[in-house]
C-alpha cells in the first residue's frame, strides 16, 4: 500500500464546498496536505480554508478537468454532483468513493433496490411514476407512509407523510412530475448512524454507533455511544461493513439506520461521505471522520476510531441567530470548559441553515447531552 499512498504535501480535490468540505480541509491541512475545492459558489465554508477555490458549474466539464489535473485524488463532501462531473474528473485523478457509489446513492430507488437485492434490511418501498402507482402502493404497503422524491432530497426536503387515501391525489400532484418513492412508515424507536471507512486494500474501520435526534427533519443532537445494546451496535457495524464491501467503497460512507420498536435494524439511507452525525468525532475520537476520509482516499492506514469520552453534538441552525437578533452569545455557551464551538464561516443565517455546531464531552453520555443542550440554550439571552 505504501508505494501507492498519496502522501502529505500532495494536493487533494474536494467536490462541494460546504461545512463537510471545510472540516475535511482543516484536517487535511493539519496533516500537511493542500486542498482544492470545486463548487459553483464563492467564499464558501471550504473555499475559505482551502488553497484554491474553483468556482464553476458542475456541468462545466472543462473546468472539472482543469481541477482534477491539479490534484492527486478527488473526493466529495456533497453527493448530488452529476455523474458526468465525476466521470470527467476520473479521467485525470482517482475519484474516491468512485462515481458508481455516487450514482447509486444519489437516487433513493437505485439505492434501496441495491440494498434490498443484496439482502440488507430496508423498509418496504415502491417506485411512483403515476397516481395509480401511489394508489397501488398504499393498498400493498398500507398507510401511514412517507412519499419522497427519488432524487435530490436531504434533511426531509421533498418528503410528505401520508396518513389517508384521500391525501394521495394531492400528494402525487406535489411531486410535480418528479419520480417518487413510497416507503412504509417506520414507527422507529430511534435513529442511529454508522460512519465507516474502507481502504483500497479492504481495511475497514467504523466509528462507534451514533444516536441521532431530529427536529423538523433536520439533525438536532447526536450522541455517542448510542444507547442501544452492544449486540445491536455490533450488528449495525456489521451491516455497514457488508454495505461498504458490496459497494467496493474506497473512502468513507455513512449508513443511516432505524432501530424499530421490536429491536430490528433497517437501513434508511446511505451517504457517500462524512456526515453531520460524525462531527463529534473531531473532539471525542482518536481520529476524526474527516481525517479518516483523508486516510482512506489517500491510501494511508486507517486511524483508531476509539471514542475517548462520551460525547454529544448539537447543531446550530440559523434560527438561533434570528432568535438572538444577531450574534449568539458565544461566551455564555463556552462558559462550560467542556464545550467546543465550531462555526462554518457562513455569512447569512437563515432558518434551517446549518451554521455550526457545539460538542460537549462528559463522564457519561447523559452528562454530555445535558452540557451541550445547556450550552446551546445559553446562546440566546432570555
Ligand atoms: P431521509 O431524508 O430519508 O433521511 O429522511 C429524513 C428523516 O425523515 C429521517 O431521518 C426520519 O426521521 C424520517 N423518515 C424518513 N423515512 C421514513 C420512514 N420510511 N418512516 C418513518 N420516518 C421516516
């Protein structure tokens, strides 16, 4: 492996320029790499800390090739990069994870079909192209259910919960011609995620399982270790390993899962990249998810994923700025010396926009959660 490794000093390319790219870039710089970032936007979270910011449409394949020519490897922080973009980049540099993984995870139907055909547990689903499909799905799989657009959904965007047959025509109309996926509603007990990396040589490492609480479909608080039996954690990691192997991933992938009330695991979705639920690894694990992504895509040995202390992360959405009428009270949040602040360099706080996060560690996971929630609560003066 060593002779193929992309070593410190090399330049790495990131497609996408949001906070995941920013934290990847910070980790890469710590290890002595340079980072070029590509996206249609300027003054981006990742661009601000990278060595070069390529500003062009993903469809501008000449510019994509220029970008790829200047780097030793291309990775992602954003999965909705069009396939032709990753193919153009792959002419000039290895793309990790490769375009196949990206293609699969961009579309919920493709992803669920892949998972199901490989024997990974998923909630029953149907493809929706016509109102008749929706009616048939409701008959076969029952209600309630969740109707999602098959492509380009995240943070609950393009999702509708369906409760009765009377809602079907309107729900179908709201798809607005887009292909849909009908999923049986999972009355889950909790949501967890496994962030895992795999190298060219097939070395695999997963972080401890994270437990995730959402608010308004957006991740709100994550803590680790998840409050689930060890046996279930092992099973979740085994599922993740099976998925990364089936996809032949080189890089880092996140597997989001539901834990059902009867203690079963169902895979909800895959992300071919680092994940919001993995942010606590920066402050709480021996190796953070961003360094692990780097190690995997550069052909270096993976780092230890050991959780040094129980930890919790709370997202900071633009809503906090709006409630504070300006800058949140950072000093008040940081009064707890076990709380760490991460901000993404986004100028404009909008409702629902991820602006940063707080992490707290503690002697127990309950303590870490209480600390991070209390710190976030102090950001807005009452
Ligand atoms: P997704 O974009 O698929 O990750 O969905 C966002 C959130 O919606 C998930 O984290 C769940 O909280 C919820 N959700 C998605 N699919 C289902 C489902 N089939 N049953 C119940 N809740 C769901």
